[in-house]
């Protein structure tokens, strides 16, 4: 008479009240629908992932969340008139739809990476997880929910996909989003399989106690989460969004975001909550990496300038209460030589080793920051006496001065330090950094103990330097420099063989400055190549007006050689002036050879290939190496004035000069002797076999217009016209 379902209902009814049973079952079904809808509504409120509901009969969206609209760059009103076929890339649409619908009719679940298009035609990629959640009366899929994450930047980057797999794989149910329901009366928590996996709970357990669940969170977050829940219930909030970190049984730390909706009874008492939880660990870790990168140096891992400013601001705040602190600016001496000779990768390893030594000398409350290149800053806190900073600076200079052994290579560098004390030298962070930097410049200039305290007088010196830099740039832009020429004479005949070009600068309100007054600054400012090119063009142009047998010598700096295009600059100057290449001598110092010797010699060979003469300048002034004379056929060796000046002062000085002259003669290299000041000195040099000389005994450097009279005085030529004839 009754079917099986009715029979079961009758068996459960003591009074045989079938109508009551049917009502109860209907109420239970309706309640289940309400709860399912509530869980789905809570899911749509998740802001981390884009979520949409699709009517599989019409192929249109029937519900979308805010994040989905942001991803699609369309508003909800427009999207509800469209379907997946309107936003999937046209080239992929048919294949994707076929695969999608086959999965819906089969397992009811589908996951893929799908190319989409924005309204402006731009392409982007989404990771999509789809699950059927409603069927029609015939059991066919009717509605599905799609959860998606933007993976545009991750496509093609397999490592990033693996790092974000916890968020991007939406493998079961509604993807990697777990669901939970909490009975607020019994404090039982019903969790989905995905939620159990996130929390590391045993898979056989479908319920847990709230107290056990909350213990999964790290202690720093636990109290905050419970307080947030209690406050939401006290205010009778309808929903809550919280985040926290859990410690998995294997020790792994995971970041979770949770959103829940609360249900209250007629009297306003909370009875139940349903919600979702999503693992956002990869996103949080990426954010933390970005935050760390914004505040730390990529090479050394030290705080950067931004981080240092934050620490300085905190120290300044404490200084208002009477606490003193110091700022030390430090940079390395001779570091550029290491980079130039051994390469930048080696220089990077040296910087890392330097950081380790510096860190080992600092106190627990001190901060070491890398400002860039080989520049560092130290915030020394809790300062009781400025002498503490002096002691720290002394230790740092001594420690950095000890040899480094890197990859079997022994390297020695040094350190210079400037110190500013708060509040004596200032109170604001940038003010103190500037003061310490000024003191650092003075420490490098004095080249004695390696460190200096800031003094108010240094401000005026720094201002003078800034003005010099400004005037120098203006002078270079407007070619305000002048060339002066000193004759180079044959020892036997005292006839002019060449003129050495020397540069000067008539600085406004300052008068004439010799080269040593501005050339070092040009090198620091990176202007030397530009200035050197101007000097070459001008010297070649001037020399083209002299007799054909008269040459011109031009000094070339290490910076010009390091620029890499010196041969092209020389060729252009010769072509522009029409000067014969053999009339041009380029004087290079031993110092220039020290910087990347192989590259320098290669440049010199290219120059020699142009036909110009190459002269080693200042020979004997530094730690010259006989290897230089063997590795390159110099046309002339110019002995420094420091050597020639000793010929009258001591027998040892005369012996050294004679040995150098004999060495050059044996190597078949012409010698030139610079700095001849007295007749006795000249006679001694002549007797030793010197070939050419120059110095104030014969003539100081003179402007170009003096050339005719110098040629007439040393060579019997009355004028340039006569010389040309």
C-alpha cells in the first residue's frame, strides 16, 4: 500500500501521524537549503578569489562577487548579461567550453588554467576550479560555482606556480576553500575535508571542539581572534572576517583568512555560524618578501637607506628624552681598484665579507645599513660619551684594514669614517647623515687615522666644494679652460722637439687654477673623459700650426682609458685638426696601468696602431714594475721630477737616476727628464746621457701665443712663418 519511503516514515511514528512526519521532513529539507545557501553566500563574500555562479542551461552568470568584477574589469550589472563564453579568449573558447561541459556532466568538477580577455582586448590568465552544486529534476547539472585566481604573472613560471599551489589548486568541492559550521550552543565545529587538511586535523574527524580548533592558531593571534569573535557576537554582527596563522602538526606555518555568517534565534542569541576559510600563505609570504625587499639591500641583506631612516626617526624620538646617539658614515678605500682589476662579482663577495666584519664589531642595539656601492652607515644608540663612537670607528678601521682572503686571493682595502653626534650636531636623521657624510669626506682627504668627527667649519668647506663642482660643470659646458705649453728640448742641441700641453682654468673670482686644483675633482665627478677629449682636440688643433717637426704631448688619465673609446677620441681629434699621428705623444702614468692592466694595454696597442707615440709618464715616482716595460713597447720614458731633483742633493739620488737612464737605453727607449730647475742639475743630467729635458730652467708653461718666441729662442726660428718656409 505504501512505498518504502512511506513505510520508513510510518515505522518511526508512534502515533502513525504521517502528516506530522511529512512536515518535519519538509522543514528539515528547507533548513538544509537555507544553510547551504548561507554557506554559498558566505563564499561569495570572500575577497581573495573571484567567484561566480553560472546557469548551465542559459550559459549566463547569475551571481558574481566583487573580486570577480575586479578581475574581469567589468561591473556586476554587465557581467550578469554575459557568460563565460563572452570573457574566455576567442581562440580558446570552444575547446574550453567543451571540456568544461563534459566535466559537468561527468564528475561535476573541473579545474584548468584559462586565457581570458578584458574589454579593451588585453589578455590575462585565470586558474579556475568549478563544481556543480545544483541539478534539475532530471538530475542534469543546472548550476555551478567557479572559483578563480588571477595567475597572469605566474604563467610560464613553474616555480611560482608551485609556490602558489595551495591557493591556485581548487581541486575538490569548491576548490582550495574550506567550509565550516559552528554550533554556538554545543561549541562543536563541523569542518569540511579541505578545512581538515588546512588545519592538519585527522581526516576521520568531521567535528572538533572550538577550544581544540582555536589552539591550532599561534599564541600571538589566538587572543586577538577570540576577542574579535566575542565582540562580533556581543554587537550581534551578521558576519565577521578574521585572519590568523596556524601551526601545522609538521611545524609548518600557514596563513588563513576566514569569513563567517552568524545566525541568531528570536531572542537575539547566537545559535550557529557558517563560513569559509582559505589558505593565503603564498600571498602573505610574497607580501612579506616584498616588504623585506623594500627595506633591505639585495646583495648583503642589510637594512637600506629607507630602513635606516625609520630607525633614525625612532632614535630621534628617544633623543627628545635625553638619549644621545651617533651616526657613522663609512666607505671603503681602494674598493674601485678591486672592482676594476678583479671584476664586479669579486667586488660583491668582498662587500659581503666587509659586512660580516662590520657587524661583528657592533652592539646589539646598533644598526648597520648599506647606502649603496661601498657606502655604509651605522646608527650607534645608547651613547653615553662621544668617545664611544671614536673607539667604535677605530675598531672598524682596524678590522677592515686587515687583509681579506677571497677565493684564494689576498685583498687589502681600507675604511674612512665620518661621525656625527646627536643632539650636538643635529637632531633630524637626514641632518645627521649629511653631517656624518661631510666628516667622511674630510676623513678621506686627511688620510691619517681614517675617521673624523663632524665640525661646524666643515659646512663651509662642503659648500665651497659644491660651488667648485657647479663652476666646474659650467666651465666644461662652455669650454672655459686654457692650454699652456712647456717646451721639451733636445739635451745636445737645446732645440725644441715638442711642447707638452698643460691645462689651466681661470675660475671667476678665483684666478688661474693649475690642473691639480680641479683635475682630481673632475675624476671624482666622472667628467675627466669629457675634459680629456676637449684637451686632445684643442692640443691637436694648436699643434697643427707649428712646424712639421714639432710634436705635442698630452696627458691621458686612467679615467679616459677606462672609458673604452680613447682610440676613437684620438682618431677624431687627429682627423679634425689634420695633425700627423706621429706628432702626437700620449703620456700615461703608472697609476693608470694598475687599473685593469690587460684592458689598458689593449687600449694602448690600438692607439699605437693609429701611429701616435706612447710615453710612460712619472716613471720612478711610484712602485713601477719592470713588467710594464716588457709588456708594452713604450716610445719614451719620462722620468719624474721627484727623481731628477735628487741628482744635486745626494750621491744615491744621482746613482738611481743613472741606473734608470741606463735601463731605458738598454731597452732602446728614449728618455725625457722632467722638472729641471737649475743649470747644475741640467749639466749633471746631460753628463748621464739624458736625451730630452723640460723644466722652468728653460721656460715655464706658456699660452699658445708664446710658441713663436719659444721656437725662436730654442731653435733659431724667428717666427712660425719662417719655420713653415
